[in-house]
C-alpha cells in the first residue's frame, strides 16, 4: 500500500535548515524569554510617545527591533509545528509564540493612536528636528490615513489582546483538516490501496483511471461531509469575527476593512469579478475541450483536474525542477539567478510530504533569517511550478530586506502574488522555448492553461463566494451549512456551465483554508494578471523592463500596492491587465483546439 513516510525517513538535504535560526529548541526558549522581558520596555513610552521628535524615533525604533525578534521566534515555532501537526510539544511551542506575538502587539498598540494625535504639520516639524525620522515618513502618513478607523489606545489594546480569540477559528480549522481528519484509502485498478491526503488529493484526481478518480472524489468529499456542521460553524464564526472587527473600526463592510489596510480601492475587486464574469465563455471552452480530450459524454467534477493531454504527465524530480527553474530566470539577470541557485543549495526548502506535515506550500522566514519554503513535492510538473512560485516570494523578501528598513520589509499580498507568478510565467516560456520533447511541451502548455483556470477563474469564484457570504452575515442572514452549500453550488454551476455539478462539489468551500483569511484569494487573480503583463513587458523591452521589475521588488512596502505596480509598468486600477491575461489564456486554448483537430 502506498503510504506517507515518517519525517525521520527523509534525507536531511531535503529538509529546511531550521538550525540556522536556533540551533536547538532550548535556544529558541532562551530567545522567547528575552523577548518576553523586552515587551515591558514599551511601558515607559505609553502616554508620551509623541512628546517630542526624539521620543517618536525611540519608540518606533524599539517597536521595530522587538517585532523583528518576535517574528523570528514565531516563525521558528510555526515551522517546527508544520513539520508534524500531530506533535503536541511543537503545537504548544507554536501556541506560546502566538501568545507572545499577541502580547507584543498589545503592548505596542498605543503607538498608532498616539501618532494619530499629531497633525501632518506637526509631524513635518518633527522631521525637521530629527532627520532620522525620514525613514518613517510613509509609515506615519499611512497611520494618519487610517485615523478614522483607529480607536482609543484602550480599545486598540483590547482588540490586540483579542487577536488570538478572533483568529482561533482558523487554528481550529487547521488542526481539524491537517491533524484530526483521516481520509480513506482507495484501491487503484491494480488493487493497491492509495491513502488520500490533503496534499495528494489533487494529484490523485489527475490519474487516467476515471473510475479511480470517481472513487477518490466521492471518498474525499464524503469525509468532509462527516465534518459538515463543524466546518460550517467554524467558518460562520470566522465571518462573524471579520464583520464585528470591521464595525469596531468604523467600516461599513468587512471587505472594505480588508482592502483599506493596503489601500486598495474596492473598485479593483469589483473590476476583477466583472471582467472575469464577462469572459466565462473561455472557461466554458476549456471545459468543453477537456470533455473532448477525455472522450466522455459529460464532464463530471472528478474530471476537472485532468489535463487536456490525458493521462499523467512526465515525472519531474526535485533536482531536475531546480535546474529548470534557475535556467528560466535568466531574463531577470545573472545575480537573481545565482541567488536562487544558492538558496536551493542552502536548504531553503523542506521538500517532501511526511506524516502529519502541514499540507500545501508557503514561503516563510523573517527579516533576520534566510527564506524558508514548505513544499509537499510530488515529482510532477505541477510541483515544479509550485516551487518556482514560492521562490518568487522568497526572492521578493530577500531583495526587499536588503534595500529597506524593517518597517518596509514586508509587502502586501496584493503585490506578493505578482513576484510568485512572474516566476511561473518565465518558467512556462523557458520550457516551451527549450524543451524538444513534444509530449513534455504539451504538458507545459496544459500547466499554463490550468494555472490560469485555477488562479484567475477559480480564485475569482472564491472571491465571489466569500464576498457574498460576508454580505449575508452583514445583512443578518444565518450562515448555515445548507446556505453555504447553496451559495457555492450556484457559483460552481455558473463557472462550469458545460459540466455536471453535483452535491459533493457544493461542499468544496469546506476544504479551502484561505477563507479563514478573509478577502485574500482575489489577490491571486490580480497577481497573475499583473505578472503576465510584466513578463510580456520583459519580453518586449528586455533589460529595461527587468530592471523596473527588480526595482519594484526592492521597494517592499515603501509605497502602496498600486503605486508599486506602476513602477513595474502595470496599472491595476484598470481592467486592462486582467483582459490581457484572459486573452493569453484564450490563445493557448486555441493552440490546444488545433492539436485536437
């Protein structure tokens, strides 16, 4: 029977190098205690943070130093817990780190309300008196912008204290889906039992045996059905928390609150949804192409992940994928390429799935550490693309922290997904230009159209779902499991009109962890749109466009997202980048239509 290995069975070279952060858990414990003690330093500044320019600089410097330390302590704990979500000691470590971060945020929560007692003119006077405050000019300007939505120091401290509670639904969902739920084992056509996991289910749904796919699909979603009321209650309370926190900060809607943080107009969200809705015929064409390629009378939900090429794609081992990716990044310059290659050799990546490991993939690390990438690599083209995606995030972080102080070292998700998807698009171009094997090329082409389908269309569907779910809560309508199923099924029927939508797929919303980070997913769709535009610019203008893109990466969060993307030559306030991406998708579908004919 196919089974998932224990972590001890995986070679060290394929595990991330957490010892580069803390050599032992005891060293982490020492850092935890140090940070705990430092939190008390904030007490000396509360009530006097803006008494003069020097004090403003002192308190902001202290805040950045402490939060930098907290983020390292928390990041290490998270990664240790993600290695095995069933390890109770590591889960306890992560819980303590989350509490520490909440304590630090609570202790520093007086800073922004006190800054907001200043006028812009008063801060300009402070800048003249203390030139080093120039570092914080954009940050303070943003704080003043948020003044209508910031409460008193006392209320801000309370909201910070409640951070663990308001975010608890996501933690509950994570433990349920990754640690407690046990998915069935399904026999393949050879009689071998195959264990379904969160990490491998999509790959199993790509297998050529249609009966096997149906059994996997039904077994997987039936397990979710057994948790239906629990997950519905968890999500309902997550939405309630979003709505109540938005109202606590004087926003009319949770969506407005979520988008106002990075200063993205809600029109951007609406334009995305409207543009995708206007282009659903391309997705319908893709579904019809898939039905023809599979030679079936009716496309079913267990067919959706099947490639247009039919059957499983070629194996792509991890080391081979690394080579392809590094070569593909040549248009971004030799320095960028070499940095990626060095990182791959320096154990940035935790490569393979192991028992209890957090599903999915992400790029982590902090200002004071190397990047870290969690993968569940499956030796296929899709995993290669995921690796390229996460390396985009990691390099964005590396370039930003080299150029920016800690206060601007992060970046909004709106722009983060651009960096990751640029890497994917460059990989597609490279493979189609250099690989001669026709079957491999067809799978690469399929990977491109599938990623547009899953990133631009699917994530926009998700965005519509969570927006409508929040609207129901804001209107006082109950979010029951039945109502959520009904809402999701309606969207699925609209998006996949040529296919048969069944009761099981109506539960798919239950398996999406991103919904516990509200109004996050739309940025995947805007990200791929901006990224494809940037890659087209690099293809047309070469080094100059690449230099603009790298400058965009280095700016971190020193400007707002739409301003940053303009540096890279993209205007996301218009529908044009989304339309360009969909046009490219349509052209690729035409290539497949020609192949089928």
